[in-house]
């Protein structure tokens, strides 16, 4: 086997060769993008380990009614692998799943994938200059490079409400949806009003006899300009790819206006932020005449503190006679219903948990990772601030690329983040090969400069200049720092990821 081979280094010293060139943890779009770039760089002996039973990440795990992209499909896809046949501007989730399968097949990624295996921990082997990756089933892999692509929204949050385990009816979390469950005639409760709930609630309301929505924090919702893409346009995109590229550029520019100016440059463009807020309020006003209900659905934090979403049905759903919005907090769950702080009890048949994901407790990182001298990445992040150079590498963690990490998420489309990281990988591994290196590692100075720069830039954002105190946003970690987003424009991010100083890394031979 490959791991029985011996390579000579430093004359007298010998070391075992790793089994793989690279282990990638996660087979979603991030992991597949990384694998594509590794193969472009000649790194072909790859293992992609996925805990789910198929590829696609969130688009495999999630399949609840109403699931769709909340970024136009021409932008929410790889720029180098456009799909001219999206059925709608905001494609339904099933099409994203098929797109992921297409990418895996076209770029020959399936043969590298192992499904149904949960990685438990990874350790840097200093003697052999390689990573040891251990799974919960006892499997061990060794690799020259380790890449984590476990996603930002991959660890579901289940609310710790007293009595929830005693509920006698059906409990469904949106990430473990039961296909075929029929809500017709049921009394249903939905806990949560985030982006998932905005898509799901209108669908349940169409069938349920009674639907109670429990809202802790209202969400900013703007109109969704969605429509079926005519077959003639699809054929045009396929025949003249430049037309779809132009559509992508237009949509990206619109997202930049919303995200970069209105959110990240709040200090300089506060009027733009308030304009988006006024649009959302007008949308709410057009759909709901009742002032009391409208007040409950109006956020009391600035636009952009939480990720805004798009919908034409969400607000209107609350005007239906079978739908009730509950803003009193849940005290406990009984076997037959939910009791709120105002003393009201609502009897239900099915409880739906649209309670989102846990980023900061269990997702950074998603499993134990130890670098040089046994340094624990999760403990270091929590003790010394969340940080990663260019949102992808960490000092004292050689040959390690963390694809879902602090300050890595760029813009509103995840594919901006992915393609920026692919550029970084290309430049880094190009230099790695040129030098005939055995390891790469970002320097402490480079990491500190990057952390200081993003911290300074974020001071202008809505997170620090606006009022986000009541938002309960996953953008903020437990220390109150907004350490998820990279405070740069999309062009700026892509440029920096492809041109970072090579001197920011140390290479050993």
C-alpha cells in the first residue's frame, strides 16, 4: 500500500509516505470546488469524506417544501460551470441537487468520495509531515494536505425547551424532513422565522387546518423578483454563453449594492441601508393592513444585521384565517401542545423545528483538529479570537486549508467564497510545487496583519455602526464579534485571493 512506502528526507531521516495527497472533509459545493482545483494543480490522489449518504451538502440534506435558492441561480453556481437550463430565476432545491451531481460527474469526483462516514478528529504528524484523519468508525487516513469543507450551515440547532422530548405528536426538523408527510387537516406549530421558515411556512399554511408560528426575532423580507425562465432564453444561454455571463454580472452587481454598500459600508452608505429597509417595510405594508400584526413582523434591528431574505408569500400567509403569529416566548412543551409565557396553550399535532444552525459552538471547526505541538484549533479560536489568514489558513497548522472559517464568507453568494478560495489554492500550491516543498504554513505576522485589516474594515459595517443588539444573528460569535464575513467587495476578494504575497507563507523542503 502507499502508506508502506518510505521517502527519504534530510539524508539520515526517513518517513512514511501518506496514503493520500489530500483528504477533503465534506462533499458539498465547497469540497467539490476544492477537489476540482486540486486536480487542476496535479493533486489527484484525493479522498473526499462525507458524513451524509450522498453528495451536495445542504442541497442534499434539505428537501423541505418550498426549498429554493435565495440568490438568483445564475449567480449561485460556479462561474466556470454555468447551467443554462435553470427553470426559474430562483431555482428550486431539487435543481441544485441535480447540478451538484452534474458537477461531480463532469469533473470525475465521485470516485474519490466516501459517504456515511463521520470524521472525528485530525492530528498533524510532525515526524512524517502529514495529517492523520480519524473517523468515528475507526477508519484512519493519512494525507499530505487536509481541507475542511464542512459548510457554514451544517450543524442543526435543536431548541432546549423544557418538555420537548415529552411531546406525543410528530416532531420534524427542517434538516431531517420527512418526505410525504401530509399536513392536511393537522394543527401545526413552526418554531423559527429565519430564511428556511420564510420558504416553508407558506407551504404548510396551504394544507394545515391551523398553523401557529412562534417568532422570537422578526426578519427583514424584501420582494422576490422570480419568474420561470423561458425555454428560448435557456437555449440562448446554452448557444451563446456570454449572454448568461452578462446576466450573472448584472445580478452580482445588484448583490454587491445590497451587501457591500448597505451592510459592510454602512458608515459611508447609511442612506442605502435605510433605502433597503424602507423597501422591506413597504413590502410588508402592501401585504398586511393590520397595524398590530405589521408591528409584530417588523424587525427592531437594522437591515443587514441578520441575512435578509426574499419572498412574495411569507407576509401574506399571516393574513390567512388558519394562521396565527405568536410572539410570546415558549415556556414548555406538553405532550399535546405548547405553553407560552402569557399563559396560553396551543394544542398541536405536529411540531416543526425551523430553528437554524449552530455555527459557533459546534461548527468552527466541525471536529477536533490539532496542529503543531498538539495545538487545538477550536480551543485556540475561542481563547484568542476567531481568525484565519485570507479566510483559509491558520498559523501552526501546516498543509491545512479551512474552507469554512472566520472572515471567509464573501458577498451573498457562497460561490464567491468558493471560487476565491480556489484561486488561493491555485497560487499557494503553484508555489509549493515550484519550491519542491514538503509543507506550507502561513506566518504569524501575515495572519496578524490580515486580522487587523478585516477588524478595521468591519468597523464601518452595520454590525458595529448600526443597531444589531436584538438581532440574534449568526453573524456574531459569543464574544460579540462579527467574524464570519470578509469585508471586501467581490472583485476585491477575488483579486486578493489570487495575488496575496507568497512571502506570507513559509515553505519547508
